[in-house]
C-alpha cells in the first residue's frame, strides 16, 4: 500500500474525533496514543443494526438478525441473517443463491403436491463461513484469510476483485453475463 501513498494503521482503534471547522479537518485520537489529522472521515466499523423490526420477534435473535437453519429457512440471506463469519458480499451471494435454490425446490415440490403429502424436497445447505475479508484500496487490495494471514498487493486485488471491484464476477455469478 506504500506505493499508493496509503498508510494502514493496524492494532489501533479510533477513540474519539474532534471536528476543526475553521480548517475543515477532523482530528482523530487513536488508542495507540497517536493523533491523525484528516480532511475526510468515513466511519465504517460501527456495529450495524438489522432492519428487521417489521418481522415477528420469534424469528429474530437477540441482535435482531433472522435465525436461519443451514438451509436458510426462513429464507433470509445476507447481512440480515444470523450466521457465522464476517458479514461480507461473498457470503451474502452464497446465502442468496442457497435460499433461491431452496425456494424454487419448494415451489416445484408444492406444484407436484409433495408438500401436501409431507414429502420435503432435499434442501441445499450452507457451510459454516470462516472469518475472511478482502478490501480494495486503489489499484491494490488487502485480504484477511481464514488462516489469519494478511496479504496485500495488485495480485490480491486481481484475485479478489478483478478490474472493476468484482462487478463482472457478480454479474457472472448472477447469470447476467457469460463466464
Ligand atoms: C462501509 C462498508 C464497507 C464494506 N466493505 C466490504 C468489502 O470491502 N468487502 C465485502 O465483502 N463486504 C463489505 N461490506 C459488507 C457488504 O456490503 C455487505 O455484507 C453486503 O452488502 C450484504 O448484502 P445484503 O444483500 O445482505 O444487504 P444490503 O447490500 O445491505 O442490501 C439490503 C437492501 O435491502 C434494502 N432494504 C432494507 N430494508 C428494506 C425494506 N424494509 N424493504 C425493502 N428493502 C429494504 C436496503 O435499502 C438495501 O438496498 C461493507 C459494508 C459497509 C457498510
């Protein structure tokens, strides 16, 4: 990341921020005792709240996520679902695909009157998700692997995102383009 002019601060958290309106900057205080002067601050590590207040509380866990089985019933997929691992795009795509396949199987089984006869279609199941994440930073990327390894570089960006932040790959996975 150095050659991109990006300095990554690890093992430190932002403890507080103070806006300096006169100079249009923000002073960040870090847990390692350092301060950073920033022109723009985007906070993105806050714990999100799932927008599930419209669902019955019986299907939610204590954090408001939808409790799902490994076949994603209640057919909740992505960030909204209570499932292991870091919430990320790849996991959401896999869960969405699993839920979609199982919904279609149930529709087909229903049309063939199998559900009425208590014959449940074989459901696709989700594997446990390991802790992993890739972040694009300019022309490079940083990846955090299931084994705890951290890798950076253009080859990591190419492997994780291609040339367009993964848009082409997502379109391929969703069947919008030929692979
Ligand atoms: C700042 C930030 C950076 C991130 N960076 C990365 C990264 O580098 N790599 C990575 O893998 N992941 C990253 N993530 C995580 C990733 O964005 C999520 O895991 C992913 O978007 C989850 O997909 P989703 O479809 O489950 O939810 P979302 O993408 O949040 O989609 C849910 C959609 O439902 C809509 N919606 C909500 N409530 C309702 C309602 N009642 N009715 C109708 N529509 C509704 C929302 O408007 C939204 O469009 C990042 C997340 C954030 C916030």
